[in-house]
C-alpha cells in the first residue's frame, strides 16, 4: 500500500473526519423523520468508528499514544455529532425533542475494545 495512504489510515484525526463525513452523508441521504432515529443512525456510525479504531490499533507502532489520542478524538467526534445533529434537527424540522442520545453510551466500550486488541497484540508478540 502507498506509504502516504498507510500513514493517514493510522491517524485517529483522519478517522474522525471520515466518520463525520459519513455521518453527515447518512443524515442527508436517509433523511430521518424522528430525532431518535437520527441519533440511532449516528450511534451506529459511531460504533463502526470504534471498531475501526480498535482494529487499527493492532497495526500501530505507538500503541499507547494511539490509544489515548483515539479516546480524545472519540470525545471530539461525539461533540461534533451532537452539534451536527442539533443543526440538522433545526434545519430539516425533524420531529422529536432532539435530546435522546442514549446510543452514545457505547462510548464506554471504546477503551475496552482497544484494550482487548492491545492484549491480543501483546499475547501474539509473546508467542
């Protein structure tokens, strides 16, 4: 693979930008009519973001810096999605309160998933 592309794929800030674009595209293309559906779709995209970070931590050289930077950008992603979703709710006149973001409670699984991959990486390196 091209080294430049490979370097960008391993950067958490690139993941945030890509997944924010995907989230915005999902909002525009699927046009949810309810705020709960909107936040659920954003939460599903966020879960894929978590999986991407968790898989790519296996291939990084600087595991712990990647881990903490990913968590930081995960929080930035959630804040950005909340802002995007609230703007979309106002602009598209989506029904509902727009306050239901329970789907984002899956943030607690982000460090667990990455730690599991780091543990597997450690076991493989010891074998």
